[in-house]
């Protein structure tokens, strides 16, 4: 309900048009038209006083209303932060955070009367900014951790930035065309005394060859120089034992001697075969039974008087492994006089049948014992349970050089 002062303000326009009774019962109009139409009696001062006092009464009413209205406009409950006298919570209002008119910046929220930065998912607040710690140069991995001027922040770690013509090798920027430790590529180091020129290790002005070392800027031969080339006459078929002594085509040079090849059948029916269940028995004819355990082997002694440095294996085995279980890769070691010179393998598990193995192995010279070498093929893997087996049938040949 309006206050009394506001009611008077609303009724003010009607006051001047109203007639008021005097103390002696006469009626006086307050407006000008009423005063002009009333009978004038100049001898009676009472009417003049009444007519003159009417405007004063109206003025008094206006003054009183104005004061009451101002008093009513100043009364508000809570914090007043607008002409409409709206109530706001300055502890959470982002437009009036902590006080009227204290607006938070874009991206901030108001909490407990203070503006707080709100960062999107994946970013963090660092010194008043939302940043991604995985790639921010000034806040790499954590707030305040700045990368150097020649670094970039990559996956929250400062990484060296290499510019052409350099390449990053083991955390450092290097030129692989001139770096002796990374000549032509990271980790490709030149030997002592060499330098890297256009990605090539050189000794002075040339690249040292096999059996040569770089010394004082020049290549020095550590073996024998034949026709201006450093070579090893103990293995060089073109200079076997001495410069210019060549072996026949296909004949290797072993320990400085040209040695002809020797071919023998392998395995033979008299070859020894081993199984952890039957021990050592003759292979016989038909493959020597079933084998599937690591350590099973077949071996024989082959005639050979000269040292050998190469063996060509050309044999056939019978793969009887099945797909009952995951057989996987089966591998055999090739041994000469107890020294492993190589291996061969195939994937079993499909009841494949005959498997042909053709392999060539080169190695340091092995000297025969009493005119013989012992050749063994030994399994290094075991067939899974239920995966069946393999055997040595039907065999083939080996050629020794």
C-alpha cells in the first residue's frame, strides 16, 4: 500500500480544484476561476485573506510530498547497485564482485567476492592465463618452467629445435655432413684420425679401405699391400698366401692355401640321432623317427683334410607338425666341431610335408680333426604339446670350402 506522502503526491492535482469550508461556514474555492466568480466585498477583509492563503496551502502540500517521496526512494533492503534499487550478492555476482560496479573480466567467475580465472578442460591457470602445459613455451610441463630460446615445448618437455643444415642427434643439433661422430647419420662415427667430409669419413683426402687404419692423415695398411691395395693374403682368393697367387674359380683361400670344395651326403643312414626319450641311436632309413624336443639332433663325421671357412647346406626335412596347437617358428643350429656357424628355421603347424633348406654359412677357418669334421643339426625349439613332430628324412648334401 502506498505511503501517506506518496498519496499526497498523487492527490496534489486535485487540491486546487476543491472547495474548503471556512471557520464561519463559508466555502472558498482554491482555483483562480472560483476566486474571480465569487462576490467581492471590499469591506470584508476575511474573504481576501482566505483567497490569498489558498495558494500558500497548495505550495505547502507540494513541498511536503517532495520530501516524503525522496525519503521513500532511499530505502532498500540488501546491496543497492542500480537506480532500480536491485538487490545483488557481491560475493558471487561477476558484475559486482566484492563491490558495486566491480565487474570480472571475460573468462572469470566471482567466488567469495574475488574474480577467479576459469580455464577450459585441458588447460591450466598460470600467471593469470589459461595455458596448455604440453606445448606452452613459457610453462612447459608446469607453470613457470620456460624452455630456452632454441627449444620448443613438445609433450610437456623442452626439446632442441634444429634448423637446416643441422639434424638432432641424441639431443644435440649436428651437421651430419661434417660431424665425425655422426657422419652421414646419427651414430655413424668415423674411426680415430678420420674426419667427416660431405657425410663420408675420410683420412686426409681419401677413405681408408678394409684392413687400413688412419694415421696422421694417411691410410696405413695393417695386412699386406698387393698392387696398391691392402688385403689379407690368408683369405684373399686373388692373392692366396702371397701377392698374385690366385685360386681357381670357386676355390676359396683358407689360411693362405687354395682349398678345393668337398661335397658329402648328409645325413647318412649311419648318422647318429639323439632324442631325450631314446638317447643316441643310428638314424637308419626313414628319417629317424619323430622329434619335437629342443636338444634333439642328428650328426655325422665328414672327411675333410683342409681347413674350411664356408658350408653350403642343401637338405630336405619332413615337417609333420599340425595345427592342433600354435607350433610357431621351429629353429635348428648348425654346428661344426661344436662351434655354431649358423642356423635355419621354418614355421610349423600346418602339416606342411617336405621342407627344403638351402643355406650358405661363412665363418672363421675351422681345422679338421684327424681328417674329419663333425657336422651337427640341433633343434633349439620344442613343438607344443599335441603339435606332432618332424624328422630328418630324406636328407641331402653339404658342400665344404
